[in-house]
């Protein structure tokens, strides 16, 4: 079953490898993965869609939370969240189909990002299933090239972010740190 | 305070601040600057004869002392040779910091001489690992490495340092603060959960303590003892937890699991409450999970939340440091005792009778023969000499299981073995580390004739540093543990397990400049052991034991632990090809 994981992690070399290593070491296949830095440039947010036995989802999240570079890992598979994907698509078509293509694009809320005598380049975001429909509709008009971004997700629940405060080398907490909302 | 020094020097300053007194290592091209800085530095360097053994020695040091063990290797082959030792430390949660040299930062990625992707290779081999490419990050990183290795669930951490960083001159400012926002360690267990645990324990009729390596790591042995005495219930310690409760304690049953006693495994099967303390329900302990402790509720205490519910669901999970949790739990148990303890006292008495009955029915007894040395006999004699006090470092195989069965450990950090990874070759190098940490203690290394040869060159290290380790080879002529499985589960078709050539250990010891002796008969065994122990310096004993003994009891793979085989069905002949 496809699991949706949202991760907040330090934007450091190797952090991505630790996360993906944890999955590949268990033989799980990653369907999609997106990562970009957050408002705070020292952090990145990652969304992973991965095929995991539903009984093992909890274990995967716990293992991710154990990674030093991971501030928080959440399982969004069954919790309130918005999941979206972006598709960039080039369709080659003859003149007679141009109007129909634009009509369809409008129905799917796609934008034209390039237009030439050979056809269009279109951009559309939405839920994955809807995007698949869009892709197959476009395919019926001619040869297409598709690039999908992979899913990005945002949780609709307020999740408390617990961060460890600095500790002094001699032991003990240096100063209490309240978790900044990101 | 700030002064100009080389990266190598800064590294040594940081190690000094972490109270490191010894590094087990092997030099090479890119660590030349570090070795140069070590030349006139107070930290001692022990030159092992293979990097894998540097990691094992650091691990033995850590296991025997509770302090962080440090090892060091050069780039490329030096670093890759550390891998097995680090994975071993990972599996057994041992605090080790490994320092590796890396090619200069400008050369990384160019397939430079002795370049290996140490950072990538070590990711799954360590709790965490670092690559330092800027001397400004060095001090902070080294202290973070020690902090991560030694706190929470301990484990190995590797710091890969490029040669230019070791050479660079920089102002050194001591690091006073570590900030790892994503590194969460919960020390105090949830108070409400601990209270509930206390209630569950008094409400149980057949409680059973299942204690493991976590007890040793947390230094919770006194707390464990107090808990077990307050509840007065039977307790088992896993292979990693032996010595957590004194082996001579009346409530101690034995090790549980694949080669555990009948009483330990029946106890697990029949109990109605498992009090699991610093354990991970390893498959070697549980056997077939679906048949494990079918009647029991589980209280599971561990510092690693990922261990809870991983293999067996916990009815009452408590995440926290096992030492803190147990001491609070015992306090609460005592508080609740007047109110709750009486209700099931009769049932608990009956439970003890049952456990004592199992113990009497099928005790694990050594076997003796008048004209040959049985392997169990050897362990029996080592136990007599140790009397619960010696440090015993074991290799992996049949001898390891017999040592665990027959040698008593009354204190923590005295039984040192490769439990999770089961890496042959561990015995002698880990004893080097254990002896370095405890110069005054009697340290035995026990290995099979197979595993002994995997770390054979370390005899030179023993002699080199005059480490009085008593190296005992239980020589059965076979890769005994594998032979046992071939006998029992592969129709005795012995394939690739016979060790037909073995060096003459008297000549071998002499060649290395140490004492050695071959022991062939039961009569000479006690004397030979006593001589080895009484003679100063290292000693090699090659004890010829019977070849075809099997370790029992045994829970066959895929069986429930109560389906254990207690004794050999019949003598089996060796299949001829
Ligand atoms: C590095 C490594 N290789 C292979 C094994 C598999 N293995 C487990 S026990 C064993 C036999 C060990 O033989 P020996 O050292 O003679 O000890 P014995 O079992 O005879 O006491 C082997 C090969 C292992 N545990 N570690
Ligand atoms: Mg052998």
C-alpha cells in the first residue's frame, strides 16, 4: 500500500541518503520523492510516496524519527492532508486539434506555458488520479512527453514540533528552546 | 582561549576533552598528519594488526568499561576494513567513535589513490556519520560524534576527515555546546505508565523478568536486582544481558532462547506477564514469534521507541532510560505492596514452584568424559577459575553458547561477545580492548579453531603491549556451529566445515614470543588453565575437545521456544562422501 510520509529535516549533505537508505535497505520501492528547503533555509521538507506494508508504517516512521538529521517524520497516509502533484506535458498535434486541446486543458485547469506550430506545453496541478486522466486525454491527441513532479503534501493537522534544546559539553540543557512554527 | 594549531592537533585536543586515553588504530597515507601529532601526545595509540580488529578492540574497551571506545584508520582500505567492527557495535548498541582519514577535499570524487566513499559506505553501518571538509567544523563535529555515540541508545559514530583538514592550521576554541535539534532522547519514562506497570506487576500471577543488554548499557544492574527482589519473580538475562543480574542470584534462571535452559523458555511460554527491560525480542530469543509467550501481557521498557512493538506488541510501552524507569518502578512497587502484593501471593508462590520444577527437571549440566575433554568440561573449568570475576571475551560459535551456559557472571561488563552480528574474529581483539580498559583484571578470550584464525595476527598485539590475555582456543576441528546445523538439519552432509589444518599452537605462541600449550587430556586441563592464569603476560591454550558435541538445549529455527530439543536424539555417524 502506498504510504505518504512528510519529513522535516536538516538541509545537510547526506540527509537525503539516510532517509532513502532506510527505505531501500528494507527493499521498499519509492514511488515519488520531492524535497526543497523551507522558509528556514537550514531545513528541508520532503514528501515521499512509498510502497510499505500497512502493518510496518509505524515502524518506518519511528526509524525515520531516529535519524539525527530528521526533525520530524509524519505518516500522512490516513490523516487529514492535502496532496498535490504537478505535471508538465508537451503534446504534438496537428492544427485541427488545437482548439480541442485548449478546451480540454481548460477543463482540467491546465495552463499553456508554451505554444508553437508543433503543439503545446501545458502545466497542471492536482491530485494524482486526476492528472493521470489528463495525461491520457492528451495522449489521444498526439505524441506526448510528460514530466511529473511527484507528490507534495501538507498536513492539515497542527503537529507539535518537539526539538531538542542545546546541551552544554559539561552536561545539562543550555537554554530552553520553544519550537518555532515552520 | 584561542590558539593556532593543526587540524590533527585540534582532533587530539577534542579527544582529550572527551577523556580518551587510548586509540586502537592503524596508520596510512592520509592519516600521516594525525600520527605525527600523536607522536608527542599523551593519548596512547595501540597498533592492532588489522583495522577490523581496531574496531573490535574499541568495542571491547567500551563494553568492558562503559566508556566510548575509539578506533582510527586511514582512507580507502583502512576505512572499509573497519566496517564489520562498526556494524557489530551497531547491532549491540556499543558506543564507539571511529576516526578515518579521507583524501584531500579537492580530490574527493576523482578516484584518487585510496579513495573510498566512506561516508556512503558507513551510513547503514553506524548510528550516525560525518564527513569533515573544513577545519572550522572539526571540533564541533568530533564532540557531536561522542555525544551521539554515548547517549540515548548507544552506537558507533564515524568521523571521516580529509587530509587537508588534518593539515590545516586554525584557531582552536573549545566547544561548549552541542545542538542537535533532531536528536531526541527520552530519559524519564512516562510517570502514569510506570504507575500502571507497577499495578500490572502486582496483579500478575506469573510475572517473568526478561532483561537484556540495555541493563548493561544503562548501568541498571543494581536497580534490576532491587526490582527482581521486590517482586520476587524469576528473571532471565539475554546473551547481551548476562551479568545484569548476578549469575549466582537465586532469582536468576539462565539465558533464554535458542540455547537457553528449559526453565527459561518454559517460563517465557507459561508466564502471564513479561517485564521486558532493555531487550528487543530478538528472533534468537523468541523463536517463532507467533508461538512466543502466548499467555503473556508485555511491559516493554526501552530507550529506543522504535524497538517497542517492533517484533512483539507491548501492552504497556515505556520509553525511557531503563535505569531511571526501573528505580521509579521499584519505588512504586514498594508503595503499592501493602495494598496489592497479597492478592496474588499464593499464585506467585505456585509459579515459583513451577519454575523450580522445570529447573530441576532439565538443568543444563556439563558433561564429562574420563579420556577426552568435552567442550562443556572446558567451560566448567574456566568457570571454576573465574568464579564470577573474570572478564570473558568470546568469539562466535558453539564455544560461545557453552561459555554463556556454563560460565557464571556476577557483575555487568564481564561477559563480552558479538551478540547481534555474530561476527567471528571478535574474541581476541575485543579482549585487547577489555584488557586495556582493565589492566588489573583477569581477561579470558575464548575462540573456536575457526574464529581464532580470523584474528590470529592480534597475537602480535598481545605480545607487543604485554597484555596478559589468556587466549583459549576450544579446538574441535570443525566450524562446530555450522557442522551442528548440517548434522541436525542437512542429513549430516558435512560440507565445508572441517578445519583439517590447524597450526601447532606451542610453536605458534613461541613464534610470536609468548607462552603456549596444547591440552589433550582431562587430567591436564585444570593445571594447564591454572598455569596460564598464573603466568604473567599473554598465554595461548589450544584445548583439544571432542569434535561432534552439539549445543543443547536447542530451539530449531522456526520452532516455538517450548518446542526445544533437550538432548541429542541419537548418535549420528559422519556421512562419507
Ligand atoms: C565472519 C563470520 N563468518 C561466518 C560465520 C558463520 N558461522 C557461525 S558459527 C561458525 C563456526 C565457528 O567455528 P569455530 O570458530 O571453530 O567455533 P565452534 O563453533 O567450533 O565453537 C560459522 C562459520 C560467522 N558467524 N561469522
Ligand atoms: Mg571449531
